[in-house]
C-alpha cells in the first residue's frame, strides 16, 4: 500500500515537472536561484525542488502605446505628443535580468528621448518632420535597449497636440489657404471657360466661312457644268445639222439629178424665199427663164 502511494506521488511529481514551451515563446530556467539555461519550443523536464522555471517570455513583436508626454520646442511651445513603440525580445536572459520592469523602462526612455529631440526643433519643424523624429528615436531607443535584450523595430509619433491658441491659428491659416486655393481654382475655371468659349466661336466662324466657300464653289461648278452642257448641246445640234446636210448632198449626188430637176429645186427655193418678209429679191437669169417657161406652159394648158 505504501509502495503504491509512493509510486503515485512519484508519478505526480514527474508529471508536474514536465514543461511544454509553446511556439514563439521562451522560458528562463534557474537552478538554486542562478540562471541555468533558456528553453525554447518543445518538451522539457526540470529537476524538482532544485530548478525553477520563470514565466513565459513572448518572442513576437509587441506594441507599446504610451500616453501623451508634455514636451517643449526650441521656440518655447509646450505640446503633447504620444508615441507608439514596436519592439521585440531577442534575448530572454537579458530581458529577464537586464532591467527591472522593462516596459516601464522603455516608456521613460522614450519620453526622455522625445524631449531631447523636440527641444532642438521649432514648432513648424516638429509638425513637418515626423519621419525624421521617428528615425532618430528608433536609432536611440534601439541602441539603449540592446543591453536589455530588446530590439526596437519602429517608433511612430501617433499624435502631436499643440496648445489651443496655436490650433486656432493653424485652423485659420488652413482656412485661408483653402479659400485662396478655391479662388485660384475658380479663376482658372473662369479663364478656361472663356478660352473654350472663344475657341468655340473661332471654330464656328471658320465653319461658316468654309460653308460659304463651299457654297460658292458648288454654285460656280454648277454654272460651269450648265454652260458645258449647253455648249455640248449646241455642238451636238450643229453636228446633227451638218450630218443631215452632208447626207442630203450625198443623196443628191448619188441620184445624179438633171438640170431640169436642179432648176425646179431652185424655183422651189425661190418661192420659199418670196413667201418671206424680204423686200428685195435678186433673181438669177436661169430662174427668170425658167419662170417664163413656166408661165407659157400655164397659158398653153389654160387655152387648151
């Protein structure tokens, strides 16, 4: 029975001295009060009653958001600045034994460093040089916290709060700047509108002039085409007349008319001329003889 109880107690002691270290954490082990080793992730066993394992230390990046700190600029302006420090524990042993209350130490060191940096800057420089201030603070804090097993990765000025009267003056200045920019934009808009309007009027004048020019060109081309067509028509009529006359002469020549037929045709032409409005007629001798012959024939046939 006693042996069973002892076995149970031994089993409980063994189990209670098994330590499992989680991912991204470390455990500092002390033996009889002195530092022995640092356990990383995995299963470990400590010697009962001799070794002691301190609380887990996170190896992940941590964020320390400190409350606003009063600082004075070079031109004696007091403002409130709150900072955010991103840091990571790189050496659990130095972090455990290097400094008492490391987070509080980082806060005090941050406030002191911030006052020293801002004290060398004027208000305007402080408001416009955040990146420069962040870089200087990160360098100084990283160097100062290295003996504590802490690495400062980044420092950010989260907010800069100047005095109320300076805030009012800044707001008025910003309002005036906005009004100035608005006036400039408005003037540029009016100017641009006038330019566009003038450009539009210019284009309209050009288009109207082009339209008038094209109209005149079309009218001239139409008149030209009309005259060409009329001339072509007259030329065609003349050609037709000449062709008809040429055909008539050809037919006459082909028929080989006698002198009597020619004289008779001349008489018909003379009769057509006499029927006109001419006041004077010149009668060839051949036509006169032919006319006398025609009169004699008429009288002869009448008597008979």
